[in-house]
C-alpha cells in the first residue's frame, strides 16, 4: 500500500513538472517575439533617418553643382560693350512707353468716344454742332456759312437727336432737337435747341468766363486809344488753359458809329482786331443803328481739346449771318481776323 501511494505521488510530481516546463517554454517564446519586434522597430527608425539624411545631402550636392555650373556659364557669356549707358536708358524708357501704350490701347474699345479727362476726346464721326439751329462746320478755323438741313434726304434723321445747348457762356440744357417747318423747299433747321448746340456730352465751357463793363488796367496801360470808346464790355477767360487770362474787348464809339471786337493776350498786348463795322456800313435807314456787341461773341470748346474757341457772328444785310471760328493757343491765333462787317445790300 505504501508502495502504491509513493508511486502515485511521483507520477503527480512528474505531471506537475511537465506542466511547469510547458509554461516556462511559452514565456520564453513570448519574450523572444517581443524583443524581436522592438529590435525591428528600432532598426526601421534608424534606417529611415539614414535614408532621409542621404537624400537631403545628395540634393544639396546637386544644387551646389548646378549653381556652380550656372555661375560658370554666366561668366563665360560675352558682353557687348558697344551700347553705352545713354542708349540703354533710352531703350528702357522706350520699352516702358510702348508697354504702357499697349496696355491702354488693349483696354480701350476701337470706336471709343471718350478718353481720360485731361486728354483730347476722340469725337464721334456723327458729331453735330449747331448755331441757332443751323449746321456749323467746325472742321477748320475760318469764316464759314451756316447750313440748312435737307429734310428730303434719308440721312436727315441723324439730326433729330439730343443736343447739349450753350449760351451766355454757360451750359443751358439738354433736349431732343426737332425739325422746324420748311424754311425753303425741303430745307429746315433744328428747333428746341440753344444758341450753340452740340451732339456730344462733355463740358464745352471748362473754364469760367467773366464779363465786366470796364477795361482791365493792364490793357489801358499798353493801349491808350481805348479811351476813344464810350461803350465797353470785356470778356476775361483763359482760352488755352495755360493758367493766364486772355481779354476779348467789345468797343463802340456812339459819336462816330464805329465798333469792333479785339483780342488781347494776358500781358495786355493786342493780338488782332477780329471784326469791325463802321457807320457807313449800316443800313440806309438812319434809325437802324448797329454796333457789334456781346451778342456777337461766344467762347465754347467745340472740339473738346481743352481750348475754348472764339465763335464770332458776322452780320449780313440779308440772309443768315456767317460765323468766324478762331482758336488761340499759347500765342498762336488761328482763324480769319480783321473782318469788315456790312449791313448794306450788295
């Protein structure tokens, strides 16, 4: 009995030892796998860092190499010293101007009717200027006849448009022009407009016009004959926009019956007699005295170039008056002067 018990105890110890050995083996295997994973992770980090360092270092070497090659090539480029500094500067300025003009041109429509306010306006080809409802030819500075409109022509409708009217040296209003009744067979003028009517909308009186009943001292100092006139009106206006005023004098002598309109510059120097009329050129009826007056003169920028033209109405014995257009710009006077008016029938 004791022998069997002893044998049984030994078998149980053997089984226990086997189980214990199995557990130890499992622990060893788990520990080995954990260590392997840790070592692999460390190796991966070290390898990644080494690769990154290699790539950065290699890229820097390539950059330095390319930079050195570029510098070397630039140093080997031949330089043409035949162009001096002045020519280089002129070429640079010319390129800048061409570039600026190109930019402006590309931004403007080909049929533009307006530009910068300080630049000359590109006038529409259909521009119409009227004087007392009749067509005024503004293509040249000269004495021109006023024209009626032939209402029988297909193109006559182009005159039935909105006009911007000026008179008494200021803007008056804008209104739709209409055909008048026939003046002659098929011939009409435009009604519903002012003394001067323009089909373009812009400021035709860009500077103030002052009217006084005296002669400025700067003129009397240099022109003693002014005292011979007992009726005087003076228009003071900067015609050409250069910052100094010009003077337009309307002078009349009620004793002799002579009157004239004269232009003086900013220094009081006489530029020209624009028009005159003598008593002997009045109508034969002694009661119909006629003197050139402020009603014969207007100053309006009719072509929107910033210069105010002088519009001078020249009376005639019969029919419509003619209009003399003059332009004064920095000492240069364009247009017909010394016009002798007459109210006698030819």
